[in-house]
């Protein structure tokens, strides 16, 4: 029985990763923000994996979709800086959603988790871009070096509001899906998390 459940989990993670990868291909920029900041809906399958099978499943979906995208699309830097940033963004978004929903498995829990996930993603990515990702883009893509006021403007006027807006868009879509999928989600949770 345990082997069967493990196989079923692996198949579900593979399927959700594939769906997430396809959704990642349909990314698009939001006009007022820098072009390298793009919205996609690939976090939706990762959220489903996390709340039905646990946080490790959600993280694996995030990891596998980024590896697949890197293998198929490549990276302009040769180093998958954008993929690492996307992975970090996804993990920062899905973990608070899983944590809250794990404790409060209803629409209120999902809404609260999505709000916390949006805040976590926006603040976390602002910090990670400041210390890690923007310096990597400068190093590998020859972006102009930013410091002081310019770096502050990029973080506060670009990255932070972009991730807040992205979180709001994702939350709206997930809440719409959650309304129709709530029973199915609970059934899957019972199977995978016993």
C-alpha cells in the first residue's frame, strides 16, 4: 500500500510539474515594470501539490518546472539566474499558503495563506534581489551596476510592487479554482496525507 502511494505521489508530482512548465511558457511582462519581471501562472500547480501532498511536493514541482524550462529554453546568461529567482519566488509564495491551509483547511485559511504568501514573496524577493539576484544579473548579463538610490528605486518601485501585484493575480486565480476544487482537494489530502 505504501509503495502504491509513493508511486502515485511521484506520478502526481511529475504531472503537476509538466503542467507548471507549460504554464511557465505563457509568461508576460506587466508594462510599468522592468521587462525581466514576468508573470506566469506556474505556481498554481505547485500550490495544488503543496496543499494535497505536503510542502516537499510543492517545492519539487517548483524545482522540476524550472529545470525543465532551463533545459528547453536555456538562459541568456548561461547560468540559470532567472530560474533560480523563479524557484525562490515560488517557494516563498507556496510555503505560507501550505502552512496556513494545513492548520485551517477552508476558504478562510486559503485566503489568509494567499495573503501571507503574497507578502512573503514580495518582501523575500525584494531582499533576495538586493543581495543575490540583481548582483548576479550584473555579473552575468552585464547589467549596469546599481548602487544607492538607483538600487533602492529598482527594489522599491519595481520588484516589490511587481511581486505584490503578481501575488494578487495568482491569489485571485487560485481562489476561483479553490471554490470549484475544494472537495477534490480535500479528497486528495485524505489520500496523500492520510
